[in-house]
């Protein structure tokens, strides 16, 4: 059974939140029902799900197409010419769906949502993988993002030192406040949560330590 408590959800200072099933929930802690806040990158390592788009956000954000429009408002877009190199990663969000491949991977677009991700593929930058918590045992509708900043193509797009925390912080900084794209305007508020991800590098892909903070974004279409 999914616990109806968000275990160790701390909003600096620490608070605990009672949640109810399926509707009106920011998110469910994946670890409460056999999931993990690390995705599966292979070799028993994972990348941190370090940003969550709250299930209390506007419904128009909490779909693949809705999120992609929001992502363009904060500087991310689909991959260069639709070309993806490398296999997808999967995540178990503790919602009863088990491990599910990423819904989409988006990259920093350097101000050009049409071709800017081609520049990111060349010189590196921020990128994210999207997973949706919508299974029968934890249908919060929340979007879990694995965000990281990567090196350029010459370095094989490996993650930069401290790249998970940097990627999270750069995405959050771009999102907070008012943004718009495609005729839709968004207002985004952020909270930093501790206790979902342990700080350090245990189990983390590339052995890159994190500070253990997950940023919760609540996005409202205005």
C-alpha cells in the first residue's frame, strides 16, 4: 500500500504533510511503495530525480504535450532534429507501474526552441528526463525530472562535476516567476525538499555526489 505520508518531506525548515490518494496530492514518495528517487541508468546506478512538478499544478502542465510547452517557456526543447543517441533510462515511481522508460528527454535550447538543442548536443548544457507518476497505486499526476548538466560532444556528454545539483538549480532559476510560450503564460513557485534523496554519491551514476535536495515546482497557468 502507498503510504499517505510524504516521508521526510522537509521544506527548509522541516515540515511533514498529510496527503490523500489520487487527487489533490503534490506527489507520492516513490520509496514508500518500492520505488526510488534514482532512475535506472544501468550497472545498478541511477540519476537523481531532483525536480518534481507538483500534481497540484495546473492540469494543462501535467501531460507530455503540456509539459513540453512549459519546458520551452523555461529554455528546453525536443532533441536536435528528433535524433536521440543512447538508450532510454527507466524509473520506478512507486505508483504500481514498476519501471517505466522515460516519457521524453529534453535539452537546453539556448533561446531557439527549433534548433537550439543542436547547439546543446554540440557544446553541452542542461538536459532532463521526464517520468509521470500516474499508476494505479499512486496517481498523483506529478512529473518527476532527472535534470543534469552535461559536457560537450567531445567529452561524450558525460555529466559535468556537480552536474546534478547544477542542472537542478539552473532549471529552477529559469522556471521561478512568470514565463510564457506558445500563447500560454505560467507562474512557478519553488520549494526545496530534503529527505527524499540522501546526500552523497551512493548509487549515483558517474559517482557524482549530490546535496540531497529535491526542488518541488508548482506551476500555474495564468
